């Protein structure tokens, strides 16, 4: 039995094959990096989250899984005093500014024997970037960008740290991709109290919740 296809049907079949193949390829590529279950690191009293001591700190409260950072002069924050991966991991959290006018979240993380901070809402409320790269802070390197952050709105933040690069997402939009080869990463001197893992706010009242970390298994060698 011979089946005849009109041009419309034939075009539809070709389109299905053409447009579905890239999606399958992307899923296959993503599958090369498998992950373990994300671990929730709760914000609660008597946990390994400890108040940082910047000097001029505001209040630090952990209520119902929400970290509340009071207005600091200039900084308020916490650091993680427990085990944490140094490479091949991903961190996600949600944060919002509830008062003040500068960065509501500076997330400090390790990368092997180096460290860096992801700044959200700096320099008067809108600057985003990684600090520091080759001695240049977030306002002066290629990761700098300007974004509007609404007061009282929760923003989703995700940072992936692997051997080749650091990738940052904001509300599921990839906003930074930094190739690590040959780059020197460090934090500004005033952020040393956030080491090795920390969260800080600058002249702002902020809230952070749903902090999760998961370790990544590197891609197999081709």
C-alpha cells in the first residue's frame, strides 16, 4: 500500500523532526552533568549560620526559616561555619530588600583556593556583578550590569561554580558567565567576615530564604 502525503503534511513532519532534535540534544548535554539532591541549609537559631562581625552591624534574626538582616552601618550579615564544597556545586536562594537603598544580598562563595562575592543591588540599589576579578570589583569589571530591584519583591538567585566557569542566574535568566582560566578571584577587604560562605547586606534591611546547595558531578572526559 502506498501512502501519499500532501505538501502541508510533509512540511509538518519535517518541522517536527527539525525543531525537536535540538531540544533532545540540549537535554542530552545537560544530562552529562548529573546532580545529587539539593540540600537545604536552614536559617535557624543554634545552626551553623553565625552572625558576621563587620562593625556597625544591624540585627540578625532567623524566624520560620527566613534570615532577617537589619540595617547596618554599613554591613550586616551571616557566615556558614560548617562543611561546604569548594568546587563543582550550585547554590540557590531567594532574597529581597525590605528597606534601605544599597545591596540586599552579597553572596560570598569559595572556588577552590579562591573566593568571590555576587553583589545584587549595589551602588545605590541597582548594580549587579562579581567582586572581585583580577583586583577589580563589581563596578569595574566585565560582569557589571545595572538592574532594577523592586522593594519587597522576592528574587531567585542561583550560582554555579565549576572548574571552567562561574555562572549566575537571576529569576532563571542567566546574567553572568565567567570563564575562570587565568582569572584571579577574591573579595573586597570589608567582606572578609563573610568567609568562607556568607550573605551580607549593605545599608539595607533584607530577607533571605530557601538557601540550598547541591554538589555537581563533573562531565565525564570525552
